[in-house]
C-alpha cells in the first residue's frame, strides 16, 4: 500500500493549486480525479478575477475574494516560474454597464456598496467608457472597477498541473475515489481505483461531486453538501470589434482573450449533473452580449460549452478541517473557483502544516452544516 502525506480528491484548479502549495512544503502529495485533471468547472470558467459581490447575499465572501486577489500576482508568478507556461494573467479592470429604468441610482448604489466593502469603484461617464471601449452599446451609465483582472483558465489549469508535477506531485486521472478510510475518528486515507491509499491528511476538492464521495455511513456529504449548478458559455470571434477590458451587466459578461476571441456568459441553472448546451441558454447569453456590444452581431460563434459549478446550501465555499482529524474540505466555490484558488491553496497549506491560518476562514468551516462545533484554531 503506497502512502502519502496528503491525498487530494479532485484535480480541478482548487485541488491542483493546493497540491502545488503543499509540494512547496516538501510534502508527498497525490491528486486523484474521476477523469483527467481540470476537465470540469475549471475548464469551463471565464477567468474573471472579481471580488465584487453579485448580490448583497454575497457580501460575506468579499473579504476572502479580496485576500485572494491580493495574493494573485505572487500565485501566478510562482506557477509560471515552476511550469514555464504562461497563464495570460492581466489586471485591466472591468466596466459594469447599467441599462435599467433606474440605471443611475443603481450604478451609484453599486459604487457605494463596493467602496463600503473595500473594493475600488467609481462612477464612469459613458463618454469615458466609450473612449476606452468604443464598441459599448447605447446603455446609459457605467461603473469602473480598476483592480479587477483576468486569467485564461485552461492555460492556468495546464500551468498549475505542470508546476505541481515538477514539484513532485503525483496525479492519477480516471481514478475515482469510492470512499475514505477512518480509523479511530481519524482519516487515514482513501479507497480509489480498487486500491487503498494511505495519507496523513485527505483534502476533498471534488467540486459538485464532493457530496457523492463514499457510502452513506461516511461523512463527506455531511460536511460538503454540494450540488451542481450548470453554467453555459460561448466564444465569439468578431471581425472589427476589439475589447481590452471585461464588460458586464446584471445579465451577463464579456471577457476578452488575447487572441481576439470574446468569451460570453453565463447561465446559472439547477439542471442536476446534465452538462449540455441549450438553445434557450445560448439565446440569453447572446441577447446580453449584443446589448453590451451591438457590433458582435456579425461575430462567428467558434465554441459553445457548459460546466457544473459546485453550489452549496448558503452559496459560500466550504473550507477547512472537519471534526474528523486529518480530513479537510476545500470545495463549494461556485462561480469563484479561479479567483479563490490563490487563497484556498494557501489556507490548505497552512491547515496541513500548522493547523492555523493567517486568514480567518471560520465563516466557511465545513462544520457549519453539522451539529458539532469546530475544533480548528485561527489566528487573530
């Protein structure tokens, strides 16, 4: 029976980034996935790096998002250096467009809310917005969020896996975890591919599949009640339309790529594990894209796809140790897996190596779904 310091279940951006971080601490790490690394939500993401909340319900997530955005330059630099691969990371900011009957007051409210949460934001005259992005449509008001960035998720995923492998991490694709092994209330490994793999720590980072791991008497679903939330996307290749910055409204977004493509998204659908593209989903995305940038009407649709985001009962990530020693959860990032990879990998590294964290993540503890109290300690 082969043994490791850490076994990570799930080879998406969260699991692979945590593996890279742990390998940097000279730990022996194996990452196990039901398919090849990075083929689920990480592969399907748009790559926006935005800590701004989608709604007031998301305010609790903002400090974690801001912390991760702060960590991102060093996170990317380390990955690119170790892998030798570019992730096309940029910090060009984002423009939010408001085109409702109460557009000015909604814009002002959005700016005030972002500032209250410590996010840089300001009202942007449409004349200035169109000076920066001449393709913007006739919408009435705009806000500017200068600190936001983007990364190309598929390139990032490839780079993280390469960096982790170069650091000694073992990846096992097409190796589904069927259970975890508990001995005297301590997690001591996993069952995967018909084999028992011993590990001092097990990190569950399997996205929407986290809740399905193991038999009914095993605790994963109790700590990680994740569910799939389908998001549909498409890629456009316009002729004569160029964007430099992210454009978005309450109905969707456009994310430019360096090669001239524009990524348009997205839907948010409770469709179970059915991962497909629908006519209705594409219509909603295209309607919003053409409202933001009418010149995209003649753009070629070069790719369509969908992914399954990991949702949770309170729409917040599930991060931290459980009350089973050695078992750590890092899942449920919903729309924010790419953004939160930097801070999550750092937190997992700290939980494994010291049992304490430099950022108070108690609000995201997996034991919030249980009756038991958390035993994890946090720095003050």
